[in-house]
């Protein structure tokens, strides 16, 4: 009787373990079958690469094609490897940069973005690439020295570094000085457009575009960045909605429809990405509205000018939105 009881108990335990194992396997299979990550109505898989990094000898490889979505040339193509080598693994406060990097305002901006071009600050949970990206975080302490003293006081290095989270590559596409309405200001302002590569939760890299303005201040014979601001570019708004993204339509509606200021439109002038829209005003003056065209063909208003008969063009500050408020 005792032998039979032991056998029954052992059999019960074995059956219980088998049942639990079967339930576990069923649950695992169910999750595998029905919990696959989906995208666009299909199963999603991560792209795989060879684990080993290698170089092909005696063969020139155009790596630029992997970073670009178009043939538009980049401006931040200066080779600053020597600058990086001289300041390798230094704290930002220990870095001393040659004055030649800051000799002209355009130099400062192009050199700044040339340093940041292959900098990468991956964000936890978002992925792109395989292994180390470019020069990783090494360029950031060097680039931080392009900021003015006041700007550094407002934006600590740690804060500065955090603003680059998930920015894994930067291409400077456009650069042009814009007028300042305050004639007494010692600030120089530049329009920029940049293209970035950013990671995602799906391990897919995205191209993102920003335009913005960078202010420069001369400090000890160096042109340093005293402020910067960026606007994200929306690629699905202009083609589906509205009129404000086209310079000519923008001027006709805002200055003509809202303010009744247009008597006659003149031919538009286009020079590279600069678009100049002219019109004769109902007040007898000539007007010029300057736009810069972005990579997605959206036109951004930059400046306004007025010219009376026999006079030169003068910067003006019109606000068509006030006309709209009066009409409501």
C-alpha cells in the first residue's frame, strides 16, 4: 500500500509539472504569435548587420551617400580633426581654441556645425545605426566653447548636452545673414536650415529638418553664439492645407486681402533659396517682402522693406495680423 501511495504521489507531481510546462509553452507561443510588433499593417523586424566592422582596402567608399537624402551639398564640411585631437577627452573648461575658427561670423557657424556634424548623443529607448556613431559625444565639449560667456551662464554644459539627445548626425544646408530691426544692436543674426538623423523606438533612423536663427556677438575678437532658436519643419502640412507656405499667395492674402495694401503685384525674383516678392502699395510706396525657401519648398518670411519715390529701400515692420483683427 505504501509503495502504491508513493507512486501515485510521484505521478501526480510529474503530471502537474508537465501541465505547467505545457501552459507556459502555450503562453509563450501565444505571445510570439499575437504580440509581434506591427507597423503599417504588417509584422515589423529589425534590420540586421554584420557584427564585425571592417574596411575594404584600396577601395574608396563615398560614405556621404549614406547620410544624405538628396544631392544638396552641405556647408559644414570643414576638416577639424586636428582641433578634436588637440582637445581629446578634455573638459570644456580646459579647451582653448584658435582664434581663426571665429574670425568671421560665417566661420563661427560653419566651424561649429562642422564639429557637431558627426557628434551623436543617443537617447535611451531610441535606436539607429549599429555600434558607435561617428565621434559620439567627443565634439560636444569643443562645440560648447563656441557659445558666448553669457550664453554659457544661461545654459550649463549638462543642459547643452541634453539638448542634443537623439541627434545623431547634423548637416548644415543653408546659411544667410538676416537684417536686424534694432540698428543699435551689436548682434548679428543668421538664418540656418539643418538636416538631422534621429533614432526611434523601432530602431529606424529618421531624417528631420529644422530651420532657425543664430545670433552672434563679438567677444574678444571672436564671433561667439549668443542665442539660437530652431523650428521643426512639417512635411505634411504645406502640400495638403492652406496658402501661407507659398510666398506669392502669402503676400496677396496677408498684405492685400487683410490690409488692402496692394495696388499692383510686380514679378517675383528668385535667387537660390531667396525669394523676393514686390508690389506697389495703395499708399503710393513700393514694398518688398523677402522669403527664404526651405528644403520642402515652404517659404518663410524674413524681412519687409518699403521705398518711397526717389528713396532707397528701408527696413520696415508691418503686422498684417493687426489688419485682420480690425476687420473682425
